[in-house]
């Protein structure tokens, strides 16, 4: 289910899975045919989201936060293995927690028909029940990822192989059960801005 938390004054949205192995829940901005953003040379682009996970234990649930092509939420965004290579073969860029590594986020990207690419493994450390801001800034050439306002060491050029430059993308958050238990991922807000 996707629900607003009555106990949070800031309007937090909770993605709460049911107790069924391999079930997925996701939410995406955009429509079935269009998405509002593109990585385009010389056009600065910001994205940021504030999230919180209730567990950092391994093999509980993988999740993805970032941007993906239109209608990605209508299909399974995360495969049953919960590995980077099992994210849907679509255009996307963002942060991914693998099923096997509950306290870390990897920075990742892909183009449809290409090969899922890990920019940096274990780029961000998660703490259970603790808010964290994750996002990126693109100066029009290079994408720098951030966690709580601090730039991460490994960047990627939008001209790099398998990076979805020029593709329509919309913010997405997706969670996949890795066992027959309910899990929750909270989204306080997300925001994106691109200069034109």
C-alpha cells in the first residue's frame, strides 16, 4: 500500500509491502507516455529525495530511488534476485539498495537495451529508522551524486556508455520484498529542477 502517515506532520508517504515474497510496490511522477526530465548537455539538472528505511538487515528488501523512463512503475522495476543486473531493462539513474546489502546504497544507471552500470558500490551508508537525503547535481556534462549534502567521490559523465542522456525520465521509488514479510520505505519529499 501507499499511504500518508498521520503521525508525521510533514506529509510523509509510506510504501508498505504486504507479506508476500517478491511483491513490489512503486510510485512514479509522469504519465504512461511521457516523463518530464532529460539529461541534456549544457543544461544543469538537480534531483534530491529524503527517505527512511525501517531496516538495514540484509536480504529483507531491495529498493530503487531516482529517475526512470515513463511507465516504469507499471512494470516490475526490480527483479526477483534483487541485484543490480536484475533491475528492469529501462532508462534509469539513481540509488539502489541490493537485496544482499541492506545498509548500503549503490549509485547506478542504465539505458534500455544496454547493460546496468554500477557507478560506485556502497556509495552511501544507511541507518535504520533514520532520514537521509540522496540526490545528484548535473552541471550539463558530469553527474555528481550526493548524500546529506556531501558530494560522493565517484562521478559519471552523461556521455558515458549506458547513461540515459537525452531520454525522458521521471522520479521513481520502488520497493521489492525479498521474503514473506512486510517492509516499509518512507518518502518525505522529492524534488527536481532543470534549467532550460
